[in-house]
C-alpha cells in the first residue's frame, strides 16, 4: 500500500482533516482538559494549553 498522507473528507455536515498547529486551543477546550473524555486514552488530562500545544506540535 502506498502512503499518500491524510486526505481531507468534506461532507455537508463534517470536515475531517489533518491537525494543524492552531488546533491546540480547540483541542484543549473541547476534550483534552476533561478527565471523562480521556478515560480510554493513554495520556493524562492536559493541565493547561501549553501541554496541548506541545502535543499538537509533535503531530503536525
């Protein structure tokens, strides 16, 4: 299989796309700071936006 990168998927109600650096604030506010959201994830709740910013920077 040839890796072609993450493809964008756009529908009328949904956009899936690769992370970009500026996503860190939305990630922190929407799920990375809430313990219930991370119950089945291998990392701990992010204590502040700097932690989330570092995580996103590693992914992009």
